[in-house]
C-alpha cells in the first residue's frame, strides 16, 4: 500500500511523536551519528504532511536501556499520549529504539491500533490496525528482543569463561589489592593488615560480631574502609561492616563470583537475592593469599548462623550477657526440646526464667514448663565450684595471659596508627618546604594541611597513652594480687559480682554438655539431671521458689491456732492474741507491708477463706440458746434474761462483738421472784456462793428415802 494512502487527514490533525533513545551515556557521547539519524526523522514527518510545530520530540530517555519501560519516563509519556488520542504517528529509527521488551512493544501496538495511530521507522510506515503490518511489526519486536538476548549472552559468556578460570577482575574488599601483574595480594599497609587480622582473632575469641564491634569501640580502635577513589580511611567499626567482612570469602583467599543475583521488579528497581554456595558460578578456594583459612571461614559462617535466637540454634548459640547460666544448655524434661530463656526485672534486679513454649506458639497447646532460673543457676554454680576447684589457679593464669595478649595487640595497632600519622605529617612537611615562599596562596594551604596532620599525630599519640593507662590500670599490681588471691578459692571467683556472666557461661561450656530440667509442682522441687562432657551424669534437686500468691499465704500453723481459739474467743480477741504471740499475716511479704498486724477483719477473712466453723455454730453445737429461746425456756422476758446474765445467774457466751448465746444449766435453775423483797444482787451472790460450796454426798442430804 502507498505510504501516502495510509496517512489520512485525521492523522495529520494530531501530533507526530518522535522518540529518541540510546542505551548508555557512552553511546550518547560517542555515537553521535546515531543521534543525528534519529533527529533526521523530523524531515520524514514533514514530507508526509505534518507541520513543524506539530512534531513532538521525546528525548529524555537518553542513556536508558530499552529492556523495560518501568524506568523510562519518556516512553511512558509516549504511551499515555497515544492512548489519549493525541498522536497521529509514532516515529523511531528502528523498533529497538522504542522497546527491547516484546511485552512493552506489543502493548504499544495494541494501544496504537485502538487509537488509530501509525508507526514509522527507517523502512516505512505501518498501520497497527492492519493485520499484515501488525504481523510485521510483531516479528520486528521479537527480533529486537532476541538481538538483546544474543548480545547479553555473548558478553556474559566471555565473562563467565574468565570467571571459571579465576581471571576476571572484580572489585576487591578492603585489605586486598591487585599488584602490578594483576595478582591479588594483601594490602601493603601494615596498619590495615594488622587491624583486619586483629578483627578475625577477636571474633574467634568472642564468637559474636556485635561483641567484636563493642571491643573495637572500647579499645578505641578504627577499622579501614576503602573509598571509591581508592584511598583508605579509618572509621569506627559498625555491625554491618563486621557482618560484611565475616561473610566475604575473599578474606579466606577464595575467588568467588555471583554470590548474589540481581533482578528487576515491575517498578524497575533492582532486587538483590543471595545464592547458595552450590549456585555460585565460581568458587575457587586458596586462589590467592587471605587473612584466614577456608576452614576458618566456614566455621565463622556456622557461628553467625548459630547466633540466631531460634529454637534450633538455641543450643549452639554463643554465651550472651544475661545472667542465665544454662543459656542454650537447658533441656525440657517433658518434651526434650531446648528451653528458651526469658528475663524479667523484678525487685530491682534481672531474673531469668527457663521456659518451653514451642508447643504453645506452633500448635496452641499448653506450655510444657516454666522454671525460675535463680535456684537452678545457684545449684549449678555450686556444682561447678566443687568440680573446678583444683584447676582454678591454672584457669586464672590463662585468663590473665589472654588479657595481656589482647592489650599488646591493641597497643601494636595504636602504634601503627601513630606511624601512619607520622608518615603523612612528614609528607605534608616536605610539600610545604618545597613550595615557593612568595606563593602565599599555595603555601598557606600546604601549611594548613601540615598543621592538620600534626594534630592528627598528636591525637594518635594521646589515644595510645590513654589506652596504655587504661590497660595498666586493669593489670596493675593490686589487681594482679587480687587475681592470685582469688585463685585459692574458685568459689569466691565464681561468686564475684565483677565476673561477667558471659565468662561464667564460657567456663560452663567446657564442663557441662547439657542439663535436663523437670519441674515437680506437687513436691515444690525441680530435678536437674546434669550431663558432663566426659559422660558423667549427676542429679540435683532444688526447691522451686514460691509464687506471689504462695509468698503471701498465711502459715498453716496460724490457721490451726485460729481454729482452736474460735472455741473460746471472738474475732477481736483472737487478733489481739495473735499479735501478742508475734504472729504476722501473710501480706507482710509484700513490699512496704512489713509492719502489718492482725485485725478482726483479717481474722474473719481467714475463717471465711479456709471454711472454718464459726463461733456461732460451735456454741450452738454445745447447746447454747438465743435470748428468745432462753426466755421461753425459763418463762421470763428477754430483758430479765439479759439482767440475769449480767449478774451471773446464767452464763452468757459472746459469738461476736454485739450478740451472745446463753448457757442454761440442767438443774438448780433460778426462779422468778419479786425483786423488791429479794434484790437481784443478793440472789446472784447467794447463787454464786451455793455454786462454790462443796456438796455432801450423804443420802439424807440427797433426799434418798
């Protein structure tokens, strides 16, 4: 079909979009002919009938790859304008300029077909709504994508071929450099090398990246870092840097390539995914000198993996700063899983708990056990003190030697920093001395640099002096004598509050394999089955600490005493008797309640809580009568009953502070009389006298016929 027949008047009413793109900035700078050819397409649009002001040039994607449209703003604008019907024709030098991705190309064709937009390249004009043109454009898009794949595969193949031989030059980490022959060697800077060596040795001692960072910070040591321009700068060590160094196999002398895989997401961002070692394109151990061996690197990776807080890594985790001695070595006596450690701040101190909650977390089942740590740790500490007393002196001396060696290494690194500062200060001085004195601008600048280097040198010397004073304070004579004295009694060393919990756990790891804990709530004890490294097994029993309700629970002996006193006393009298005898309620165990005393209300609470028989029930069981019942029995009024009880004619027994029950004797009951001629006081006195006089046992007096 004639080109001019495809271009219709309604196409000319809309704009002509010219899309210009080159894949890299190097092509933009060097391949200027390609850019001229693309801009020359304006003449094709004018020849087809578009006015010059209708031609819209989109060239803001210069230097962007056509592999995806996610990061190309110009292409997104082009698709948007085509979809809104603003474009009559889309022009590009070739299909690859518009898209290298067949999905993006087909999407553009679909939108152009719906919007009745033409497409122009160097070969001609196409109508996407026409089947033949659509088929041809689709083939061109497929070939463009295949071309990109072939180019990448060709370049990638050459790189991988060199990678398999270990000859492809990659960016080296700090501490490794290429020599004049292209071989990988250790950094010639002694300060850099010794600092990295000290880092790996410190990690071997501590087994933790974060603890290694803390040691560097406490000792005032800096770690080398290489800038993009190749200069080396010493900075404070961070946890991310420590992890990056420990995970990098180049420090173990291994040539590696492809440890990570890059992918692009739908929004055009790069994602990084770590590969397994079996999927690396190249891994050649002992390919060049390293700071550690390949075996040591593998052990470091295992330690880092085991430092997680998961259930599976609990046993192999390194000793941490918490007070729980059996961290990672406590085994549940019910399910056989390793117990986890939980800490809680109580009574101004940190307490440890060994818990087994895997079943509750994963399956919603009840928790196996929750065991308080202090009694268990105390029993294990006493056992360790008994087992380790003969070797205490040797252990303390080894610790002292390790501390001295560590301080010597730190001092040597500080000396390297001073040497570097002296060298830089000397270079700055020579540069200043060689400058022309009349050139004050250059001389002032060089003089300022010289002064800055001198200040750095002075700071390094001061830092070394401070470090040496600190180390000398730690290892002075007084501390040495204290250490030697403590070795005579390892138990004292173990209980010394200055001894870190981490060191106790390290010592424990050399003696005990694991400890199985079984809580017996009915007995209030915990069984400890200790398994030593040599295979010996020993069983210990500890008393489980009381819970908060148990700690404030009233003693059983007090409950028994209250039960006996209820036979003869009411609540206020019982509270007074308990206080006089020195008994205290269970609430005195609470903080700030040490001065609590028994009160009638507390006695009533105990009687109700422990379901003791009340005094009223006890008196009724003994035959006591109420006032109404006594009045009916004696055929007198209730007021008379009260008066007789007041003067002792009948016995009254109080069952609380307000009410009483009355005891009526079986015989010799008092009779109701007129109180005018026989006053109640006289009758009560005569009645008491009659009760106290001894009775004769003769038959006449007893009225025996």
